[in-house]
C-alpha cells in the first residue's frame, strides 16, 4: 500500500456495499486493502452478493458484524441502518451491478444497500462490474450519467476478460486501483447545488440532413443523432434550457428538451436561427455539404442508354460558421464537431480557426465502435490554447464530460 493512500484514508470510516456479481469475491481483497490503508470498514451486502460470498468472510476481514438485511432486529438494536448511513465518511459500492446502478440512479430503497445509499449524506463512489453488453447498454449508460450528474464518483470498469469467457469493458477495477482512486480523489465532488449550465440557453443541432432529389430519393448521411441528443440531454440535466434542432432520426426527445424537427440543411439553418439568441450553440449535426441545385417534382427516370447520371449540386449554407459570425446571437460559446477519417487534429484545428469557433470536438469516423451510428465514441476537444482527450466511452457519458468542459470554457 502506497504511503499516500495510507495518509489519505487513515481514520476514514468507509461503508462498503457489496452487490450481487461474481466480482464480489474481489471485494474481500478490497476490505483488506482499505484496512491496510488505515480505514475503518463496515460491510453491507445485497441478497445477490450473499449468493457469491458469505457474510462471514467479510466479517472476518473487516472485524465488524456484516449487515445483510433491513429486517434484522438484533442488528438494528446495535446500530440502526440510519445510524450506519450517518456513521460513514464515504460509501463505496463494489461491485456495482447494472441492476444496482439502476436502482441507485432512480432512488429506490427496496433493500438495505439502496436504503443506506439513499439515507447517507456521505460522498458515494461506485465501482461497476458486469457483462460488457450490459455496460454498453443505453439504459446503463443513462443510469451512470444520472449518477455522475449527481456527483457520484464512478470508478472503472476496466476493459479485459470477463468471468463468462467474453472480453470487453465490465471488469471490476482491481482493489488496489480502487483504493488508489479513493485516496487520490479525496472526497468526490459534491453534487452541484445548481446545474453547471443553470438557466443558460443552449441550442444543439443533431442528426443528418436529407437533401431531396425527387419525391422518392434524397442525399443523406449516416448520422443517427445519438451524439447530439446525448449532448442536449446532458445540458438539460445541468439546468440549461435546451432547444434541439433534429434532422431525420428515430430517437426519443430527451426529458426537458424542446425539440424542433427538420429535414434539409436549409430547414436546419432556419430552425437554428429561430432558436437564437442563446448562450451556447453546439453543432453536432452532420449537415449535408451539398444539395441538388433543383428539386425534380417528378421521379428522375433512367435515360435510354445512359450508364451514368450526373447530379448538379450546390453548396449548402454553413450553419455553424454563420452562427459564429452573428453578433446579434448573444452567444458566449460556439462549439462545432468535426467528423474526420484522417489527420483528425489538423483538420479539426483548421475548422476551429476558419469557422471562428470557441471549441471543436473531433471524432474519427469510418472506424467500428466510434463516430456515426455507434453508441460509443472517442473524441478530442480543441480550443485555441488547449485540448482535451475523451477516451472511448458511451456517447451518453462523453456528452456529460463535454458539457462539463463547456461549463469550464464559459468561465475561462
Ligand atoms: O449522429 P451520430 O450517429 O451520433 O454521429 C455523431 C457524429 C459523428 C455525427 C458527430 O459526433 C459529429 O461529428 N458531427 C459533425 C459531423 C460533421 O458534419 O462534421 P463536418 O466536419 O462535416 O462539419 C463540421 C461542423 O460544421 C459541424 O459542427 C457541422 O454541424 C457544421 N456544419 C457543416 C456543414 C454545414 N453546411 N453546416 C454546418 O453547420
């Protein structure tokens, strides 16, 4: 155990809540390491956790009776669950299963562990562990986003071999690493009393645009709208009044967001202009760069012997560049996205300058598991004097990080 972990955790009272996953056995080692660092540890277990490890094992390692149910009159006499929730300087849930994360995110209190987490005022950390598909599922990503939005510290999971023989993100972070994170981070950030963008007006564009050629055909692109919708949702959770200008996508409107549906680049331009003035504009839409010079009111026919068809296209307005130049828009921050297949950093910085942006978020497209359509992404944000990497993660979580960065850049 490093001397710094020992110094940071010595004397801390840590309530370890163990969830029902195969990784529960690693929490035994966690107790040992926390105690080595000088922390006092009490353990509470879900019913599922007791299927994997016995309370007796935790009792032996923690040196304290282990709590397993709300309905234990002897335990309640010794230290009631509310008293235990007050006793803790910090609460750590490890492993945090998908089910447990969902119940914590939604404030359920239907067993001892969830009741303790709801009743405590101590900072809460969760160390998720589950199958990689469950971790990537949008429901889990949304639950994690809800928790992080409330100031819960999420530790891991790690990417690697999983118990069921598969591999991917979902491994419980190693006990030593969890202890190091707890020690390094001090107390997790308290949930903001107000959202980071409280009261701000934010306009977000999302999805593709469709440029109609004739009544049956259009030019479009692969944008699903997931990234832009995630940004709109994250901004709304941080207290912003959000207008989401959405191209043709099949996504639910995020709670608290006003949505305006459009189809073409020209319609998106008009809807964005109508949503201004605002404090922040985020252009996450993949706006078509070209549109047919003329719409054919009747279906374009195959010509006699012709093997090719030339389309006459004209440039669309650059909505982002126009917005950034508008002095009457009241904007404090204009954020663009850049979808690139190569030279990502160079092209992104060129767009930052050419379009007079405050921030540009570059993502690599054309690789599996990132960019268009995927639930995940990896991005780098650039501003004139800096940059920040966002490693691969679900778009919902990246959007939370981006909104935090936007809030920071607004203060800069
Ligand atoms: O929708 P998803 O499936 O989740 O995919 C997400 C995404 C990859 C589409 C998204 O993260 C992203 O990168 N969006 C921007 C894609 C894009 O159009 O990049 P660009 O480099 O062509 O455009 C640069 C910027 O100019 C963008 O902010 C774009 O909104 C804006 N633009 C471009 C052309 C135009 N006529 N008007 C614009 O406003």
